[in-house]
C-alpha cells in the first residue's frame, strides 16, 4: 500500500491533484461492506496491504470505514503526505495534512496544528474534504501515522505462566489454571 502511494507521487507531481487522486482511488475501489456481511464478525480489521493486494488482483476490494481509512492513511504516507487515522463515535476516517486545500468543508487541527483535511472514502460520491455533519465541532481521537521503525521483539526465555514440577514428583499448576480445573 505504501508503494502504491509512492507510485501516485511519481505520477502526480502537483500536490493537490495527487491528494485527490489517492482519495478517489480508495473511494472508488474499496466498496463499503460491513464486517458482519463480509467476515461474519461484528468487528474485523484488514490491513492496508490486504486491501491493496485485492485491488491489484481484482480491481476492487471490500471493507468498512476503518479498512478504507487505514488504506488511505498508508497510501497518503507513501505519496509524501502527513496522514492520520481519526476515530469518532462509531466511525473511523483518515485525514491528510493539506493546509492549502481550499475545497474542504472544514479544516481540522491535530495537536494545535491546523490544516488537516478529512478524507471520508466510504461514500461513492464524497469529495476529498467532505465531513459528515456529526463530526463537525466535536472532539475526535486523531493519531498521526509516523515512520517509526518497528523493532522485532525476541520471545522471552520462559513462558510467563508455566507448569512446574514440585519436589515430591507431582505437579503444581498456577492458581488460575488449577482454580479452573478444580471448579
């Protein structure tokens, strides 16, 4: 998904045109469906690469609001923008930092910094910068996507809970496990 964003950066040198092209790509190719309909679960999150792969193979993918938001945020990052995931009451969207974008219906601040544009890709006709009315003038949780290196963790030398042999040759179970067995 990040590489797909990089491809948009190469194809669209104009910053605003590129931002709209990334948005339209996700809006037009991720068809909204609920997690219950698609996966049989109330909540199931796909990662950006899963959606990008499905789009590459089938021309479209299926997902809900957080799936579209994560794909948008990663593609925007790859295309050279600052991006964020926004979580509101029962909904998730993306934001892109575009202080010079004049088509937005509202401009948001993250950590006191104005210029963040809402990217709502779940509606077939939504333009970049359109904001659902229930998210105007309300606080939402916003998490800017960073480029931190993910360090692999080594597994611990011993499991956190273990069955231990006692001095008498029997076994002693940790309380929660043994308590459940006894019940």
